[in-house]
C-alpha cells in the first residue's frame, strides 16, 4: 500500500497527493485504537490500566469532555490542540496525570495529545473519548467526530514522522483519511441502542471502514457490579455471571465486534498503574484479621464498610474502596487468608489476575496487534479509494482504480481481499447462510491457523486436510449455487483456505494469509 501511494503521488492532483501523504504517515505510525462507550462506563479507567499509568483523568472535569490521544514520545508532555490549529504545551499534574482543568477555553479545543515514554504505546496509540449519551452535546460531537470523520489537521509533531504535505488537505480529503483504525468499545450491564449506533457510526467515521470482528472488540466493564442471582447459570459466582452476560452481549453486538470480554477496570487500574501500595496491602491484612461475622456484615455495602466501628481507620477503608471496591477487597482478603505470608507484590498480581485485564490484552494482541499491518493496509485502501472518489478528475479516478486492481491481483495482497470479504459479510452487504457467515467470520477475524480453521490444538496433518477440503468446498460453492455477490466472497474464502493449506504444508514459506 505504501509503494502504491509513493507511485501514484506524482500522477495525481496536489489535493489527492496530500491525502496520500497522510495515508503514508498513518501506515508508518502505530495502530490507532479508540476506547469508546457511554458516559460513566469506565473508559478512562480502562485506558489507564492498558497504558499502565494513571494518566487519564477519571473524575468529571474538562479533560473527560475531550478526545485525548495517548502516543509514544521521547519526553512526557501534553499538547492542547485548538480548533484553529494552534497548540499549547502543558506539564502533567503533580500526580503524573493530565490536569483535570487545562486553564484554556475548552470550547476552542479540538483535542489533547499526550506523549508518554511508555513502551506499550510504541505499537498502539490509545485514544480516550468522551462518553456517548452525555448531556454535553459538544463532548458527544467530539467522540462522534473521532469515530467518524475527525477533522484534525495533522501536522508534523516531531513524534513518529509527520508529513508537512498533510497540511494541504482540504476538509473533503481530510475526512477521507481520518478516524481511528480500530475500536475498543466499553459497555456495562445493558447494551443500549446508542451502543449499536456508535459502532455503526464507526463506519462513516473511518473512511467507510466497517466496525467488525477485524477491528472492534468490546469489554463488559465493572463486571464486579453484576448480581449473580440476576444471571441464569451463574451459580452464585460474580465472575461467572459476568462471563455469561458478556456472551449474551457478544451475540447482541455481533458481528460488529470480535468478542465481548468481562473486565474490572478499577481493579486493573489500581493493580497495574502503581495505585496499589504496600500500605494498602498492610491495611488489607488488618481487614483479613476481622471476625468472619463482622467482615461479612461490613462487606454488604460500601456505606457499612466505611462507617462500621472497628480498629481500622475510616480513611484507610475509604482509600481501599476507591482503589478496589468491595469485590477487590473480598478477593484480597481471600488471598491473604489462603496465604498469610503473601507479599504485597504477589497480592497485587493476584488482584490483577482477578481483574480480567490479561485476557483483554491477549485479545488485543490477537485481534489488533497481530493484524495491525493488515488493519492499517485495509484502512489505507479505503482511504485511497475515498480520495479517488472525491476527485473531480475522471482520469485520476480511473488511474487510482486501475492501480488498486493491479495491487489486489497480487498473492501477497490476498489478506486485503479477505478483510474486504469479511467486511461485506459482517455488515450484511452480502447475505450468506448463517453457518457460512460464521465460517467467513472465523477465517477472516483470527490470526492463528488453528482458530481460523476452528480446530485449536489440532495436529498439522489434520489441519492441512481440513483446509484443503474446505478450499474445495468453497470453490464449488462459488461456481454452483452462489449468487454473484456470494460467489465473490466464496472465491476469496477458497483462496484463503488454499493459502492456509500451503502454509501448513510449507511452514518455512512465509505466505501472507
């Protein structure tokens, strides 16, 4: 895709060439993942957990009404970007977070850029967004712009190779290449209509790239607040209840997201970002020493826990609640009683394990990181197509179209065709029988061969035989019985299976699926 942009730049208008320059910049930059969701769903808390530092403000304030991009930088700093293109550099607050109040007219602010010397951000830019469903129309608009056609005029910041040519972009061109490339969507116990709408808005917001199992994951946050008795099959267990509910929400949001995973953002943030201290561990030891009857009563509610008359100072108990909530305190007490000599570090790791963050990170790695090049290339293809479409020059449009067709004919570009097919099926643009839809989603949205074939852990000969059998089936389906639209998808899936078979048979041959 980068070579295509370089080759076409001298052959197109200055406006389109500027768009190609922005596409090139995005191809060379880390994958941009927007964390989005309803107001008070815990987005900023989850952002802090993912980054491993409590840097995003979580209390209601100016910054929670703004889009904030967390990206890698050689020096920690904050840049406030105004709607007229001006920037203002600010220091971080004394606690290491972005100041809750910026000291500027927020109505004139486009967004905030936060540069951090954090290794996590070398491969992924995390974008914290204001809550959807907020009464603040301006905040919702900023989020919708980010998820849709963001209007940021990207300048050379000195971080990550900006391109001065991008400053020539007009609004039409800018909208064609704007927006996040992937989304981590945060839901709570109930999936609402605007959750569905927001995921649908991701399509227009990202140069016509659909939100789907390739570039969208959802998390069920605040999993510890789910009442087990309200979920059939939970067997009285909070985490099992959250897992069951996440599965139901995955069915509701399908095929807009690859998965819905339960997580306790507060617990993850405290354990991962340094918020949990040795003093907290010592306070929890004191809690663990309380009589069972007293402790059971105190853990009924937050009010009782903080107001009960006991030797542990009320302020200490308030601090524990703010960092762990009742569920985290219960888990910590259980761990201490099981192993009285447990260290503060081991207790922190135990709480981190209980938060569900490890599985969220693993899925981010499988769905996003392992396919970052494919996601960015697909985004670039959509942007280039959109740039050509908005061109007023018919010859230029045809030139770009012809170049894309040549590129897509190459074997190494098959992944782009597979992502395109997946998008067509996931969005409902191509109607397929349910079992075939499931198969297309499985093959197209997994990075591991076993998962692609639905046979995790199977032996190589078994995988090879199955891949070859399915390749033959899809080729037959494409030729006999499929509609023209289905046939287009079927040919791509056939080729995907064949390349998988080839890769299994020749493990040293690097074949791009």
